[in-house]
C-alpha cells in the first residue's frame, strides 16, 4: 500500500523566466481526511499560464503561493476515502489540490465529474476552466455578431482554440495568431479558422492587416505585449477587447511600453479584463453549452501531455515559452 505522497513545492520566486530551480520535489505522508473531508488520488494535473503570476509576491486577484507550499493547480482524480456523505470511494472529482499525487480537501470544495460523458482530462480543458473562460469571455464580454471579424491570440491553446471555433459557429470571420507554421496550419485546417498569422515571422502587422481587410471588431487577447499593441492600431469603432491573458509579459522584468493606447479613446474601444471566477455561479450553463457543441462535433480539442509529477516544472516552463500544442496537462497516473 502506498503511504507517501509526492509533491512539488515552490522553492524560490522567479526573477524573470521560470526555471526548474524554482521548484522542490518532496515526499510526504499521505494525509488522513478529517470530518467533512475527502482523500483524493490525482490522475491529471492542469498547467496554466496564470500559475506564473501566483509565483510572484505582488498583489493580484489571488493570494500568491508561499515559499515551501505545494504549487497551486486544478486536478481531476478519484476518491479513495470519504468522510463526507456526498462522496464515496471511486467517485471522479475535480479539485484544486495542486501539484501532488494525493490530497485531502473539504467535500464542499470538490466537484463530481462524469468521466463517461467525456474523458476525465477534458474537465481540466474544454469542459473545465479554459472552456468556461472561452465561453463567458466571448459571449459576455466580446459579444460577437455575425459578419464581424474576431481575432484570437494564442489560437492553438486551450482557451484560444475554443474561442475561435465558437466564433466561427456564430458567423464571424475568425483570424488566429499563433507561433509557428505547424500551429497555424492546425488552426486553419483542423479548427476551421479563416486565417492564422504566425507571429514569429516578419511583417506581422502587414500580414495581419491582409487577413483583416475590414479591421477588427473583437480581440480575444491571451498574449499582450507587441501583439496587443499591433492589434490596437487595427481595432474598429466600438470594438471590444477581452483581456484574458498577457502571457508575453509574465516573465518580463520591466513592463511593456504600449504605443497605441490612444486607439482606445479614438475608437471608443471597450477593453475589459476577464477572470472566470466572476461567473462561478453559472459554470453549469457553460459546461452544458460546450458539451452540446462537443457532442455535435462542432468543437475539436487537443491535449499536450507530459508524464509524471516530476515533469510538472518542465511542463510549465514549456507552456510559458509557447511550446505546448493545445491544453497542457500532466498525466499523474
């Protein structure tokens, strides 16, 4: 019987880019669940760009991870032992137990998932936080209309890939931005975007203008920095920008100097930050809608997987460099 729990702790706060030395891997006893708690064996760990911000000590929308604490993150796993009558051994659950193989948590913080309806890992991706983010960010903030041009940065990623496919189903011209020919080909040929611009190739702005001859009505922004600055110069009157992520800036030691902010004033652009937690009481609504699209074959999904808890630091570092192709996961079991 396994008695020890493998964990990845935050060892030091990064200065610039994240390195493997910022983490420490330890073994600790498997916890015993207390009253109202459930012991879970984690099968999958989600890696997401927001984790970079949680490694900083700066004030943000969530408490930073403390030095020596288990790195934060969502997992899906199986209940091994329960002291909450709402759960029983064998239940599949979505948790926030972080970078570890086992964990105990209050039952009220867990969410049962249907691993028959869709693979368990999907609840960390297209039917989880990334998919829900795409749904509410696009429909509630982006408010796309048929015939409009929607631009999606990080278009092959877990959020961007869903946003673009939803936009196409809503009648938009959808232009993706991604890094590398393989990702751009996937976005157009597999996901059905109208065009995809490789930001790693020269003349980025010119090629983006060619792909958006009528300008841009909605920008679903996951990258920031030079990409967002270029887009600001192409936004139409009364256009909308959804600020979902700024991954290009997360490892920066100095803030990016935007040059086209005047466009927000001139074009009366509505720019709004998007955090999925603001729709927490409506998650079921998004999951139901996304499940319908998925079941009808209108959403395609791709996962990028590294094996084993010890590979989690390497997986996050690769994600922040744009090396992932689709939703980044760690397979734990």
